[in-house]
C-alpha cells in the first residue's frame, strides 16, 4: 500500500510535466543504454492513469523504451489520436462510429487493458458508516432534485445513520471524460429521466454542480468540500482514503466497489463477445451476484495501419507486455485484470497492427 500511495503522490508531479505538450515527460526511473531510442507518445484517460504511470515506468526500466503520456481525459486522447499527434490514445468511452469515421489515419483498434470502477465518493464529517445508494437516488442528486443529505430518500436507504441536514455540493467533470461517459452510461441505464436528458456522453449538460478537471480534480474538490459528492475511478478514492458508497446492483444487492465486484461484472464479457469484435462493449449495471454496477473496461486505441515501422513494433511489443506481464500489476493499484480468455484473444489480434 505504501508503494501505491507513492504512485498516486507522484501523479501531480507527472501531470505537471505533461501539461506542456512541447516538453516530453520522463516516466521512467532509469533509461538503460540499450534503448534503441524510439519513444512512444500517448494521451487520454485519467481513469487508468495510476496504472499506466506504473506500467510505463516499469516498462522503461525493463526495455529502455520511454513512453510519454499526457493524462488529459478521454476526449482529448481521442482528438489527439484522430489528428495523429500521438502514437496511441487512451479512453474509457469507446469511440463512436462518427468519431471513427473522422479519424485521419484509417481504421482504429480498441484494445481493452484493464477493468475499473467509477465510485460515488462523498465528504460527510462524522458519518463513518458507508452509505448505501441506488442509481435513481444518485440520478436525482445529480439532477438537483435531492439537495440535502438528510433527504427522506437517502435516509430510507440508510436506517440508523445520523445524516446531517447539510446541503449537497455536486461535483462533476469539467473536461471531456471517459469517467463521465461510464457514469452517465450507468445513470442512463437505471433512470429513464436521466436517459432522456442529459443522457450519456463524455460531455453532457450537467443540471447542477461544480466542474473539476480530471479524476484528480474531482477527488480534490470533494476532499476539501464538506457536503460534497463526486464520482472518480476507484484508485483515486482508495489511495486518498475517501468514503465510497455501496450501490444497489441489478440483482438488488448493495455492493461496495472492490476488485472482486468489478471482476464479477466482467465475468461473462469475454464469452459473450462475437468473433472479430472491436471490443466496444459496456458492462454497466450488469446482472449477477456480487456485481458492482459502475464497472467498465478502459481501452488503448491505435491505428491499424502504422506509418512508422519501428514505432509500430515498439507499440505492439508494449501492448503484448501490458496484456501479459503487466496484468499482474493491476490488483495492487485497484484495477481488475482482464479475463484470461479476452487477454489471449487480444494478444492474437495484435498481429492486425501493421
């Protein structure tokens, strides 16, 4: 756990170095002399950033290949890959058909790398019992219909918990975000009113609330604001020791976000995927016992046709490592590894990158 905290503590320094795209950030602890000098650049999701930061550092130590990654949100990652300004993008929201059609470099492959959870985190001093919430209650909070923490609908789900009559400060993402996509995909699946408006997307018209940039920004805003509620990737909440809610799943169980409950959400995903799938699949509100309902894959996105043969090989080699050796690092950083059958299929499909 101390190592995990160190990884999270390094995020601010790394993000600061990445803020200026003209300056390449060195994510490795050492640069072996054996490096062939071909570096890779990527940009996108903040959701998997704690994992990717660890991966890139470890991979550089092992191979000498430096990977510079800008944690700018899924929307930014999709835009930069589409404009061919990076070697790969990263997103928690699969690209739409329209986005794929606009990409300058031809067909794009979605490569799932990990499973994670979007958690509901809150700041209620004096409330030590984890709150239980339902999707419709969370939707009502984010629609501005529930404005006090002691609202009867919250109290009914938390018998015996002394809820304060505190105003609820809603915090949401201000940037184009895959985390927002996963969160609003979930709300749309459990709330017909939310599905109608504002619906799901990387960017939506939030009815109420305060915007913050990145998972880091939302976590920071919630931590410093008593009465606040927000949504972040599990690793950010765990490493910052933030309170998280148990959510009612499709089976009617109130489930906490854990590696096990996220893994349960993906248990049938690999077997249900058709042959030659592009892996753009949602697993929010999945059925099954012990399933955490806001679970999702996160993807690295790459062009199928690569202009630079040397970079193409570096990219394929890294993805192969991430889908094999790299999977063992996920649980320690609060991500769930991909199902074995999916990993095997993905490794086989890396040959499609040419």
